[in-house]
């Protein structure tokens, strides 16, 4: 269930920030908003899913949403190149954020177990 929720949230975040029409995805504020949304989703997802699984699901959902929008609005036909760049970039960022969150959670949990 967490996997389905993660995919849906990621897809919706991508659509909300980037996929709302042609020419609307070049604003730095939209890109920053999308990145912040994905960071928050990655942190929450890593509390419920293994970081690698969350990264895989989140990356595929984001890339799918991005690709749907890009394929419909890109007149050059180069959207698959952008999709591959998005795929690699989102996966790398997601692994970093989820791995840090997972590691921090592990440290905090162990400290609480040690303290009397």
C-alpha cells in the first residue's frame, strides 16, 4: 500500500509542478517547488519503505509523469533524452535523501535503545 501511495504522490507532485501545460515548466520556482516536494516525499517514504525501493518507485513515477508531459509538448522529439536525464538525476537525488534519512533514523533508534 505504501508503494502505491508513493507512486501516486510522486506522480501528482510532478504533474502539479511541471506538467501543467506547454511552456510552463521553465520557471525556476516551479523546478525548486518540485524538488522540495520530492525531497519531502523521499523523506517520508524512507520511513515506511527501504530506501532503494522508494527510490525506484519514486523515480519511475516521476519519470513517467515527466515523460507524458514532455512527449505531448516537445516539438523537437528529444524528450527521451530529457527523460533519461531526469531518470538518472531523480534516482541519484532520491537515493541520497532516502539513504541519509534511513541512516539518521537508524542512529536515533539505536541511541534510544541504549539509553536507560
